[in-house]
C-alpha cells in the first residue's frame, strides 16, 4: 500500500469510528470530556488535534464527571433528576440514571478503582457507588453545608469534601465510612486537588480569593496562597511541581510553584473559568470557560493559552482519560 493510500485509509477508519460512537478506541491520544450544563451534552475533544470529535446527550444539567475503571462508562451528575447519568461511551446507548441525593454536583473516581462518589448539595452527603457493579453502596453525611466537590486522596483512604456554604473541608475516612474531621479554610471552598505524591492537597476558596495548601497526613493547613478574584477550580501537575487555579471573575488561570507555594505566572483564558483537567503527560491543561462557551488549552511548558475550543453552552468542567 502506498503512503498516500495508507493515510487515506487511516483517516477513513477514524471518521467511521467517530460516527459509530467508538471514539475512545479510535484515538491514541487522551480524550477530554466537557460537561455543558445548559446544553445538556458532553463535548468530546481529541487532545492531539484539540478538535471536538463528538457530542453526546447527558441529561438535563450535567456537571461533575468521572470515568469508570472500565474506561467505557462516564458517570455524570444530573442535578434536575437528582441522579447520575451513566453514559456508555463505546456502545452509544442511551444514558441510564442512578438515583442519588438531592442536587448532585461533584463526581470523582477512587484511584484504586473501587468507587465512584458524588457530592449532593441539598442532602449534605456523599454517595459511594461500586465502580464495577454501578450499584449504590452507602452514604456519608457531612457537616459542612452544600458540598460541591468530593475528591479522593491518592491512596484512596480519604475523601476531601468542599462545603460551598461553609468555610470548611470535611474529611471522610473511607474505611470507617464516616466523616472524621473538618479543616478550616476560607469562605466558599470549591475546587480540590491532591499532588500525585500524595502529600499535599490544595483547595480554592472563592470568596477569599485564596488557595489553601493542606498536609494530608495531619489534615492541617500549611500555607495560604493569594490567588485571583473568585479562585475556583484546581488542577495539579502529574509531577507534583505545579498547581493551577482558575480565577472566575478575572478570566485567568494562576500557576502555583509547589516548592515555594507562591504564584509564578497568571494566564488569560475565557470568561468565568471553572473546573479544569490536565493530560496524563502534564503537557496540556484544559479549562472550562462557563461564560465563553469554550475550553481554553494551556501549554503548560510555555505557560500560554494556545487555543480556545468552542463547545456547548455553559461548560462546567473537564475530565480526561
């Protein structure tokens, strides 16, 4: 086969795969999934070309997302239905709904592959779901009001929960299945991220424009970092060297050096940047811009916004597999 015929064949197969809904199996590069809460869809971006390759329905108001350990199921919170929408990303089947507490928002997967969790704002609880069977296991009540994000520690022993209407991060002991302490931070804590080395967590407090660094071993605040206005989303670099915080009112992303816990750069993105995700190799950061209906792509080595990708209306966040 000639080189030109080979390339034509390869392109045809890629297009066919997208049309058939088998996007995950077609692209060698990771895929970024973007929840568009007003459109009720998930935009799928090929992180090699930075092009939207597909869009799927995802309930009435999708927000938090996590990819299951099978790599085929996307778990998406759907607030109006008080449920998780389970989306088969390969079979292209209609989403199935798993009932949860009232107003579910943040969703995450445990690093050990056992659990999917969802924070329910009105119920003040975190629901644990068996990632393999997709069945509900148990709920853990939290003391902080209006939990938005619930995120596992690297060793899957702890879940940190940001209480949006409080000034605390609640800590759940996964084995004990209960909250064991609360960590005082600033008003309206939101995004949470753990360094890959497992030692430190970072939490953005929106109304104090501050990021709090927390020692995971002691669950104590060890640093306070002034960020931009309405500090919100958090993403951490895979090599634990940097933390990224989205500043909603400023339309920027700030870069934190984890050795000094100081901001070293600030990058302009779209309007109302919200939640973010970074590629496994750490080279690209994807930022959901809620008021620009776009995702900004940041080259983390150059620390520059290299592209804005149009997606659905009011993108809330990004998850990458």
